[in-house]
């Protein structure tokens, strides 16, 4: 039994619809920039050595592997906007997940240091 071209097309479209959209990556628009201007906390989750070599103006250094334990020293307001970044984006994604698991609801992963500088203008 052979399939009609219409059936093949229908199956293809159904499969395509289930693929979803790719992750757009870290924000690059005005929203994060506005948050930074409005006083959102910028958290650099790189190592202290990386932070000391250069960081964004006003950024607070809490290494990604310590953020779950040290975030309450910075804020206990779980709806406060927090902008996290690292060198490439891997550690900031881990930090965001950790903060969300702790109940923080307004965490934005800026990804890399270069992107964070671009987005925040700092």
C-alpha cells in the first residue's frame, strides 16, 4: 500500500509542529537594559579571580557554586530583579536554575560577560 503525497505532507507538518521553537538565548534588548538602569542587581557568577580581572560597574560577585548559600546575604526579596552573567553563559544558566529553585522569580540570565556589557551598557 503506497501513501499519497497529501498523507506524507500531512504527517510531515504534524511532526514539524511538535518541534517547538529553539531557545532564543540570553536577552539582547531594552528590557534587561531598563532593569539595570532601574537598579536591578547584577550578579557576576564567575570566580573571584575572573571578577578581579574586570567586571561590570556595580556588579556583585557571587560564584555560581556558592549562589544558593550566599544569595540571602544580598537579598531575601524573591521577586527582586536579578541579572546574572558569567564568562560564556554556562555558569549563569546554572546560577539562574539554582536561584529559581530557591524561589527567586525574577532572574534574568544575561549569558556571557560580553553580552552582559552590551545589554547593560556597564
